[in-house]
């Protein structure tokens, strides 16, 4: 496995970092002001999107469908260091048309949409003209197990009718959100992994109600995490994605790459926290010493560097496996990074907050927002416990192939050799 960055990726890293430093970071205060004013979307984002597209820094997470469509063809391993850089500012990924949930929806449409669906929904998404959301999670069932999904979708002539309630649907409150990809139950009597289907639902369809934007850790996120009610919603049968009963398989295809993108951005946020902590430790003094001269703080810096590097290597391995072996073969690695990276992120940012003191709790630093994002990621896209279960089951399965081999290393004491 070769994780080195090619000259192409090195150049893209330079260009993305320069764009961030020259355009995105200086615009962060303006973005916050526009969000506080209730501007939806913040005009600064649209301005920077046009600039990023003009500079060819666009759709870097996914190959363009045609030569005349904007996009930079990159493998997951090549995209990883770019996502790190974008992750340093919570809203920056959208500037490059690389933000969730659009990225996952574009991947789904890229793989499974009909030509008509691609033309109507995928093309404007790739152009950055619209936004979208992915409606899977439900408040009334444990939807970390997607087979529990209770929202009903049933065929009625040339239409499908949808009834159900979804929540924590990212992006649904965005005025540019044109459609949702909704996962629901089309056949309650089918085999449990064939009961679900996905369908494209325009957000302006009668019966679609965005009830509220739910706060996360008492923080109302600008990107929105909404509760949506679907009440007798009718859409054309042509809006079905792939085929009836394929919803669970589509969810797995979508969520794997989506999880790795989240983890890539989290590493960038942890890197920023470490940089801030290290600078703060050299600027502030307590009891006659700089903070870094106190053994506790120097240990925090060292541990943070170790943990970030470990996490990055695991993410790069998962990216390499997806590129070379496919999402299914990388299932354990994807599950591992989904557990390891948010925990690492929260630990590193917690140390940075402690190093900053009261300022680390305030809006004068990005640390509270970055900590909240890391903590939320331990639940978003499946809680830690589900992913740990995946890893454990894979370990048990692998062990059964050589069951008893490890026992050869046991050295029981012989009866006659025991001492009284």
C-alpha cells in the first residue's frame, strides 16, 4: 500500500490550501454575520462557489460524468488530503461542491439514476445550482439498523405514495434544497433486507413539511438538521431510484464513502486544533513558564500528534481499500475509522480548549464548534456501537477460519512442574 501523494495531488493540495487561505478564511467572519442575519444561503458562499468553479477546484470527490461537466477525477486516496484542508472551516466544503449530503446523493445518482433522473437532478447538483438532502433517519425507530425504517412507500398506479416522519435530515432547511432522497418500506412482507426502497421527492411536493431545524448540543447549525413529515406525498413512479427492494443495498453504497469523507474532514479539524493549541502554548505563561514548558501541556501536544497520525493512516488505508478492492471489502476499515476518528477529534479538541482556558469555550475560537461536530459524528451516520459490532463480527468470522491456531501459543504449566 502506497500512501504517498502524487505530484498531481501535491499541486492540488497547494491550490486548495491557497484558495482557503486567500478566500475562505478571510470570509469566515462575513459568513457568520450573514448566517446571524438569517440569509439563506449566505451570499458569500455563492460568490466563492463561482470562484472555485472558475479555478477548477470543483467536484473533487467524484469523477465528472462527461468531459464537458465540471469535475476533477480523483481516487479516494487522492481526495483525502484535500478533504482535510477543506475541513478546517466548517462550511468550506460547499465552496468546492464537496459537502454532505450532496456528495453522497451525487454518488447514488451517479451509480443508480436513470438518464432522465441524472438530467433533472444530478446535473444541477454537480453544477452547484441546487442542494439536496437524504431522508433516512427516523425518530420512532432505531434507524441505525436500516431494516427498521418505518416510513411507508406504496405504489398507486403511476405514482408512489409516501407517509412517515424523518429527523436530523441535514440541509433540508436550505432554500436551495430541491429534493430529498427518501428511504422507506415498500414491502413489509419481504426479506428484511429487501423491504426498503429509495425514491426522489421534490421538496415542493404537496404533503412535504419541514417541521423544525433541530439544534445539536443546544447549537442551531447553519446547515440545518431537520424534522420532516411526509403526509400522503405523491411522486411519479419514475422517481424510484434503482428498483423496489434495493434501498438497503443503496444505503450501504452511499454511507461507506460518506463516512470516509466525514473522517477526512475531521482530521483537518483536529490538525487545526493542534496548531491552535501549540501556538497558544507558546504565547501564554503561567507560574513563570510558557504553557508548553509544563509537562502536562507538552504531553497533550505530543499525544495529539500521535493520535492524529494514527487516525490519518487508518483513513488512508480505508481509502486505498475502497479504491482497489471496493466498499464491501473495506467495510471493517470504514467502521473502524468511524469509531476512531471522532473520538480522536474530541480528545484533541478538548485538550486545545483546556489549553486556551475560557477563550476555548467562547465564540472567539472555532474550538466549541469543532468539538460539537466531533461529538455529533459519534452518532451521525451510525453510532459507535453499531460500527464496533461490525468490526467484532468481522474479527469473529476471521477467527473461525483458523479456529484453534492461536491456542498453540498457550503454555499451560505441566502438573509435575508445579511448585507447592
